[in-house]
C-alpha cells in the first residue's frame, strides 16, 4: 500500500500529485483502487427534509467542506468518478466501479439497522443487486474505483 503525505496547506481540489505518485510507483499491468466520496450522496441530501441543510449540501462546495474527527479539523473534498478517470488519463483503464451506501444508510446512521431491521435487510439486498450499476455506483456515500495501468 502506498501512502502519499500531503501537507494541509497544499491541499487543493486536484488529485494530480496523488496520480503522479501512483504513476511513479505502479508498473504496467498494476492495479490501483481508490475509495472516494462523491458529490452526490442520497442519504445526505435526504437530511434536507429534516432541515439539516449544512450536511445535506456540503458535498457541493467547490472549496471543500470543513470536517472534524476526534478533535481534528480538516477539509474534505469530493470527487466524481469521471474526474478520477480523467486525472488518471488514458494510461489507465477502468476495472471496476462499485457504489457503497446508495440504498443502505451510511454508518453514521447508526440507529437505522437497529430500529428498522426489516427495512435494513431489504435495502441491503437492493444495494447488493445494484451496487455495480449506473447510477448507483456513482451516487452513494462512497464509491470504490479500481483502475489498471496499461
């Protein structure tokens, strides 16, 4: 697994430095898999119905969204699969694109599976049936994109 340290001051809405690092370290035929947060997450957009507009539309901010985890504050950026493919270029081909949490609620909806067990099971089956299918492999809490270097 490769890690690319990026200072907080240098973070911009551009994955080119990451891609350049992958290209320097990945041989022809090698595979890279990224877990990405896209702009559209149906579950977050639904939060607008509860009046939580800040979370519902945070992924649409071009300059990134302020986030925090365990007392640390940072910017989070969201990317489309088309941007990922564009920045990797024709040197990489798509192997697989899978959505995570299009129908199943994201983990931060922690009470959902406990409160609505039957609904959760139905949503899980639905998710498993469509997670590799457009648009569900793009509009989700996360997507997993796997690319192969030619």
